[in-house]
C-alpha cells in the first residue's frame, strides 16, 4: 500500500515513512507552529489511494477550521465525513468533572476512548487496520482535564494500545514551550518516551526569515523490525496552498 | 538517550516464559469491549491494586516453577508507569516483598529518572543491590533540554551512551564500573570508555558563535611571536619591534639596542633591559595573576 497516497513524496514523508502502527508526537512552540504537519498528515491519510479512516479528536478548533484549511490543500473534509472516512470528535466544550463521574456520565476521556474503540471495531475488516487517530492538541486536553496529567497519559496510553494491537497510527500535537518553565515537564517527556516518531518544529537559530519559516527535526526510532534510528533536519516554508520542505542552503 | 526497551510492550511483567500483561488494559477501560489480543498468559486490569498485583506475580511465578526449591526472576517494564498509578511507598513495598519472597531469585526493573523527582529515584536505588544507569555520552552543560543548536550531539546520543553500574556487595563494599554502550540494529554492545577528554571539554565550553579556543596553527603562531624588549641572547643586536612593521623587511629603519657585551656602552643611547618574570599564561587560567605581588 502506498502510504503517501501516490502524491510525490517530500522530505517530511521520507523522514516519517510508513505510519501504520506508529505513534507520531508533534512538538511545536508559539514561535513556530507545527499545525501544518497535522494538516499534511491528515491530507496524506485521506488521499484517494489510501484506505485510511481518520478519527480526529479536537480540543482546539471546530470542524469548520480544518475544513477551510484542508480545502486549500485540495481535500474536502465534509465529503470525507459523509463517506465515513473522516470522523470528527468535537471536544471543545468538554470539561473534566471527577473520577467517578468519568465512569458514570459517559462523556469524559474514558467514554471517548470507548467510542473510538467501538468505531474501529464496527469498521469493515479491510479498514480495521488502517485507522489514524489524530489529537489536536494534548496541552488543551490537559486543560480540559483540569490539569490531570495522569488522565491525559492514561488516554494516550490506551490509544497507544490500539497502535500495537490493531496497527492503527496515532498522531498527537503538543506545545513544547508551555512546559519549558516546569522543572520536570512530565507530560511532554512521557509523550517523547511513548513516541516512535518525534517531529519537532523550531525557529531557526538565526531568527526570523522571509523565505524560511522554521526547521523540522524528525526522529524516527524505527519500527523494531530492521529499520533503525533516523534523524533528519530540514527547513520549511508554509505557503497558501502547500508547504515547501528543503535542506538548509538548497534554495536559490 | 538510548532507547533500550525490554520488550515492545510497556508495563509488562515478564516471568521466565510467562508474561503478566499490564499494558493492554491497566485500568479496565476496555471492559465490555473485546479486542483481539495475542495469547497472553495473564493480564492485569487494575494496576492501582498493588496488593493484588503482588499476589498475581507470585502466583504466576509459582505456576511456572512449582512450589519446590526452584526460584524465578521477575522483570518489570516499567516502574515509572507503576508510580503513575500507585504511590511510591506502595510500589516500593511490592518490590521489597517480592525481593524477600523465598522463591524469587532476582528482580529487574526499569525506571526513567527524568520523569521523577530525585527522591523517588533515590528511594528505588536504595532498594536495589545494583543500579545500572544509562546517560548520554555528552552531558549538556547547563542541563538544558536538547534543541537544534545541539543537533550534532543529539544525533550521536540516540545510538550511544554511557553505562554506569554500581554494585553493593554483601561485605558492604561498593563497586563502580563504567562502559560505553552502543545500540545496534539487534544488538547492544559494550566497550570500555574512550578516554577522550576532548569530549568532556566539549560539554563544558559554552556554545557561542565565536571561537573560545586556539586552533593548532594559532597556537604555533602565538609561540613564534617575538615579544618586544625580549632578550634574545644569540649575539645579534636586538631589534625592537614597534608593532607597525614586520621584522624582516625594514632592517635599516629598525632601532638597535646593544647587547651590552661586545659593543661600547654609549651613555647617550638608551637601554632597555627586560626580564620576563613569568611564563606565558593562557587566558582565563585559574591562577591568580596577583599571587606573586609583593606589597
């Protein structure tokens, strides 16, 4: 199965490789947003040649936001939603109550996980192992969980079990700079421990530039079946309808 | 940091050829949903109940070796996960109890020290007879998390590291060993530490965009600079270098000073007698420049 859906591959796709069964942790900061990485992986998953079903959990933006952005990238989210290839979980209004209510009320993270699992098990056989779960973003999930880092980690852990048991892929975005003043940034460290692929967006060491918006570092830990550590670093420029990726100094 | 996993699953007890799966459903969220799981001997659905966990481990172990004199080992991946769900004291209690059980020969556990406060790591180290720790080869000087400015070091640190071991012997003595560990495709290789002090110094020197050290050529050039007023003592007239012209091309314009031996001491000419009082010091050396002041 061609993972990038037949589109010409770019540096990001090469660095990430096949997504099946992997957990991709995306880290960014206020200076350099990595939202475009999420959009790119979403578009890649929904390409016509790939059978992937996407479950998108949003704590950050409503459906219309992603619909507008993906439309510019050439992907119709509304149509994909109607075709049952794209499922949107709007968690913007969710707020954690307490542990007991979590189990009884049925609208917390435990319930969300239950819904995700049920959705996957209800899929036709051939689609069961090409599911991508995306979370935008983990820091807002923590806010909605009233700071309960453990609950967020439990949720991520359970989603991770889906990657190892069913071959799903998991993509989660978090903001590194939020934890920079914390002595022990547990949440982001735990995510880095859990992740098989870590994509970090940072500003250039030399500061702002017109033609380069930042740099991406992709650490691919290998899937444990022969491929080993791969560390890539390259620059990017976010344009209106696409993103350019290039090695430093290779642009004229 | 080298990523040495015991298995491809987290939070799993591995008992000889038996596994207690605390990874797939540690909190019972999957109750009611049946997912196809691989044939695992046993699974734990409530890792918060440490007492139950302990008895399950012992049961499984005894199931493997029987009730006789044969003993079993337990490996825990990872204690860091356990401590998320239960208190440090209860997890320490589990380890202590396991350790003192007649049929348990040894226990191995994994702890990610960067996820816990020092006292938590210390508590588990205290319990153990051997502590093996893996650290990056190059410690970042100010303890900062790695970022792009440290990219070359980052690249190295994922496949290699320093492996420290501290054994507590029965006679009370402590033995410490250190090796370099390299994670290959399917292997982990240990070699003795390379005594490359340059590597250590790299970590201590701040990373700025200008050179704080001298290159070899610069060192040689510096050594061959002729200092003004220095007594060269090779019989030739000393030439004072006034700093504006090179020594070689303007000989006739140079002022010569008598060496004081073979030439007459003309009282109308000035003389400069210079004795170098100390060896050339490297900048920023620790020596106090005023130590030989005689006030």
